[in-house]
């Protein structure tokens, strides 16, 4: 019986370690007992000491569009 209990306990620990937070889920913070990583394409972002959240991975791109034309002074 002790062997079965030990195996179940180890399996629960491994499942908890490998678990990932869902999209928009919490992924850390003071006292947070849950998953600390996010799904691929999502980043664990600090919001405050008690809450980190999985947010979509983004890249910052700046696009500038110029149009030709003339300006007439008023």
C-alpha cells in the first residue's frame, strides 16, 4: 500500500511541475501554488507581486506611412 501511495504522490508532483497555465491564466505571484509557465506563444507577464498572467506573445512593430502631396500655407 505504501508503494502505491508513493507512486501516486510522485505522479501528482510530476503533473504539477509539467503543467502550463492556460491562455490568460495566472502563472505566478507570491503564494501562487499553480503552474509557472505558459503555453507556447504566450508570455508570463508581471502585473504585481501577487499576480503574473499569461498574455499573448507580441512583437513591437512601428509602421509609418507617408503620402505625397503639397501643403498650401494659410
